[in-house]
């Protein structure tokens, strides 16, 4: 396993989200739900589209391309056309930074 530093906690105020990059190639969406920081794959599992272009509700994220919603606890799709969950990565907050713990090698994503 490896720890990947994504961004500073202050870059994602409560109720917002921000895209970060891993290894210059993989996108990770960092979401702040009232101080609870979560990280998900940054691309919709239905069709390639950046999830930071979507919008947050209290407990879900909606992809702006086809309006699929994803549960922000589990990553499970709530509305079609998405049928596959988005990956949620374990988050560690350390020294005011948001880090994720992922396996060595390519970042796990669902497509």
C-alpha cells in the first residue's frame, strides 16, 4: 500500500469538491461533507466524464453528463444509466493534507 498526497484540507471547504491528480494521470475527486472528507474516483463509471463538473447534494453526487447519481457513503449508483459504483478511497488527514491509501501500481477505478 502507498499513501498519496492529494491536496490541502483548506482547498476543499465544507460542501464543496475538488479534483486532484495521482501520478499525473488518474483523477481523484475530494469531497467535503460538513468536515467529513471523502475521496472517489474522479471519472463517472458509466461513461468517461469528470465528476467535478457535476453537483453535490446532501448525500449524493450527480454526474452532469447523464445525471447518474452516486451515494457518497458507498459510491453505489442511485440512478441510471450508471450501473457500476465509483471507487471510494480510504482517506487519511495528516498535517492539514488529504491523503489516500491505495495499492501500489495503477489507481483502482471502475469503468
